[in-house]
C-alpha cells in the first residue's frame, strides 16, 4: 500500500455553479482542500468511516480489511485474512463494534479497539453478504444476503439466527429507520421491502424499474438507487412512491446523506450533491476513473472515494493550527465514570448482565442498589458503550417508573447531574409521543422537568453571582 500526501493525482474537478444554493454547497465541498491518495494491491469493494472521532476508515480490499488512521491516513492494521473476500461492513452507532461480511456468508463481529479479538462469528450459509446494519437500539445485526433472505443475528445472545425469506433475488441493501422498529430492504428483484423485524412481517413493498443497489433514509423518506435512477419513497403512514428521478447516465454505485443533502456516485465517474426536496443538483464532482464506493461524514468534513484499480482518494479539511488558543475544556470529576464498586462486583447481577450485553436488565439491577453512585455509574457506562438507548427503550408504563423515580431523586445533585441529563434526554427522545398516555408517568415526567427547570435557575443565579464577584475583583 502506497500513501501520497497532498499530490495532484486523481484531482476532483468542480462543476459549474449557478444558483445561490449551488454556490453555498460548492463552498462547503471546496473547503476539503487536503487530499490523500492510497494505492492498494487489490481492488476495493466497500469503504466506511467509523462514527468515532477521528473517524478512521475501513477499506474492504480483497481478503483483508485495512484500517486507515483518521489523522495520519496511514494503515494502522488490517482485519484477519480469510478464504473469502470481504463484501460488507457496518459500525454500531457508538463505533465500539464493527461487523464484517464475506462472500462465503460469514459475518464476523470485532471490538474496534482490539482487531485481533473475534467477538462473534456467524456462518449464515446464505451466499454473499451484500450489506450489514446494526439495529439503533439493540445488539442485533441484520444481513442482506445473496439468497434473497434477511438474516438477524443477536450479538449478545445465542448463535440462533432468524431467517426471513424477503425477496425473490439477492438482497442488495438493508437499512433501519430512526425508530429501529422499521427496516427497509432493496433487492435485485426490482422491489423495495418495508419490514417490522420485531414481528418478522412485511409492511409494504414498492416496485422499481431496475434492480435496487443502494438505500439511504432521511426522516420519513427512503431513497433507493435503481440503475441510473433514484426512487423516493415516503413511509410515514401510507407507503407511497414519491417519484423517480434520473440523475446519471450510468448505474449508481454509492448513495449517502451529507448535510441533509443526497449524495450519489455513479459509474459515469460523477458524484452529485442533490437537494432531496427538489432534486436539484447543487454540486458535481468528476473523477478520472470508475467509482466503486463512496463514504462521507454527515457534516462534510471528510469524504472518501474508492476507484477502480485499488485507488482510494480521501479529502478532508486542513488540520487546525496548533498555535491557536483552544477553548478550555470542562473537566468531569473522576467519579463520573470510575465509581467505587462493591468488593464483590463480579458477583453482582448488574455486572453479569453487562457482560452479556443485557443492557436493560443491567440498568434495572443497578437502580435497585441503595447506593445511587452505582446507578449513576451504570448510566455513564452504558452511555460509553453505546447501550443507553437500548437500556431505556422498550419499557411499558411500569418499567419506566423506577427509572423516572431515580432520575427525579438525582437530577439536582451537582456531582452527577450531567450524567443524569444524558438519561433524561434519551428518555424524552424515545417516549415523547407516549409520555402523556399514562397519567402516573406524565406526572412523574412533569416533576422531573420542573426539577430540571429549578436547577437551571439556580445555575443562572450562581453564574451571575460569580460574574459580579469577578467584576469586583478586577
């Protein structure tokens, strides 16, 4: 693998700009002035940025999966070689776990901090794994398989795999909607399927003129790449096809969302940034070679493009000057993350549940402890592991009340109020639509909101007092 820094090879060619929106969008992409070109020995199949800062990049190249450092843009390591080529990759939302699929139907789960430790291996016997996705609120991985099935794997449970016969041809793409309950699949059988995977039921289906290669979601709308077209589908209440738009003159090979805009990449060697509401092309990037795959950060601070011949191009913002004065960082007390555990910690039920990735049960057991520091530590640990959403979601009226009672009792404690607020934010986001359905729950949440309001008033008073003291001292 060769790395070249800031060279002019494989340049991005800027298209013409016309409207105000096009000028604004082009300004964003033209800020990516730093370019890295990496040449791999084998062709590249797929690329994916990690959600964790500094956002390293995984490259599926032949039998290996190189991990490209997010700062130096050099290879740190590569995931283990095998007999079959890598074909799909997915990160859990917190970036702690990575799933790698192969052409022989194998799915491997690794912790990103230790690439030599294979956490789980699933042999699906399903043909090529075309796509993978983690559930937003649980430790399940969903695979889009070459035999037309969708297969659901529980990372924290047994080796049992749920198999759903979804399509009449290969499933090329699988994505979850924001709620995590509804999933969307695209297939070579020229259909897009909408699924409730909890019930293992198909909710609806949309036909397309050509095989579906990629899917991406924004809000209630799903965009499906079908040959050189993009099909827009609304799935809020009634599943409807909004329209089909022709954006390229050759098949689309990459689809993503950046800055709320739709980004398409095609084998016509063009990348287009599109307003998803009007389908106006805001900016065009032309490449010198065939495009294989694209990846981008949602804020457009990094963009990567895999080209034929094993060439990877990464564009990013210039490094910030080290001479600039950085804003002071608020230091958290040591007991936020590392709290004093009981001596028999390993025997505690909450600890055993945590080891088995049973996040909801772990939180429930921790909340029952007489020492609130254990509950606070558990919330913070779940947040660090990316399991806080899963721990809080899926509760009935009786299940949320102990959690609300704990949050009410501890939100005013300045020692750990910021940790409690993490759980409050997650709770409100998940249950905002049903909080008022149960009077007891609504009353408790009102009390929690009132306490937060009172705490904010006290902090404002303290801030004003500190300001006056500083003024007098000066």
